[in-house]
C-alpha cells in the first residue's frame, strides 16, 4: 500500500498549498466533494439517478459504519470498478493530481464562490434557490390560510422555510395540490348534501 500512501501525501501537499489547513481538514466538505466525484464517476459509466437515490435510502436506513473499515471497502470497490471498466487507477489518479497542480488559481477562485456549509457548487445553489422559490410560491396563500395544512407541514419539517432542495419543494407542492383537491371535493359534497332538489308538481296530472 506504499503507492496509496505516497499519493495520499502528495494530495495532502496540494490541498494545503491550494486551500490551507482549515479547508483541507474540513471533514464535511471533503465528504461532499468525494460524494460528488463518486456520483460523477458512476454516472460516466452508466449509473442512473434513480439507482443512486435507491442506494441513498438503503445506506442511510442502515446502522452507521466504522470509518476505517468503510474507507477500506471504498478503496477495494474503486479498484474493482477500475478493473471492470478497464481503467488504470494509478494513471488516472496521477494525471488528475497533475491537472490540479496546473489549475491551482482557477480551482481556488471557484472554491471562493461556493456558499459555506452547502454541499452544492455556487451556481447550482443559486439556481436551486430560484427553482425552489418558484415551485413553492403558488402554494403560499393556501399554506398560510389553512392551519391544518400548516400544522401537517410543520410536523413533517416541510414548511417553505424548511425546504432546501428541489425534491423537497416538489413534495411540498404535491401535498398542497392533494390537500386542495380533497378540500374542494369535501366542499362540493357538503354543498350537494345541504341542497334540496326543487320538484315541480304538475297539479293537473296529479289530480287525474
């Protein structure tokens, strides 16, 4: 495993040079970047979004693993994937690190535009915020005027101000649509039940 350790040290040197110690040791940000790159890798090899979503639900529904063992499993799976895809793991890693060294200023500038504490790059975050707002906006009047719906959203952590993903916004919008259709149906049923049909009696025919 000497080659892996040497590459880890070389990567550490690049991280410290480019971002400094605080960013290099930010475990949360490193997790986000690894997840992003892993998804991009499997996407390039044919994995589709629905498969990734299923695995997210599966993994996060299980007990939390031990970091060193999970790291080992990740390395084994990465090497196995490289073999299956006929890719050279060492060559790809060295080539990418060399590219990073050649683009230090560009990478550093891009990082500075990224919102803090967000797993998404800056442009995607801005676009998502706009999309979330546009999805939720048509339903705000219904939410604010319906205490029962508001309470339901609150209990499920689905209030507009708690919604931070496009998927979450779509779920909120769908729930509001269903609520409105049910409320409209109940109103029509109540109106029909309370109305008495007006029957016109033909007195002449009745007399016969």
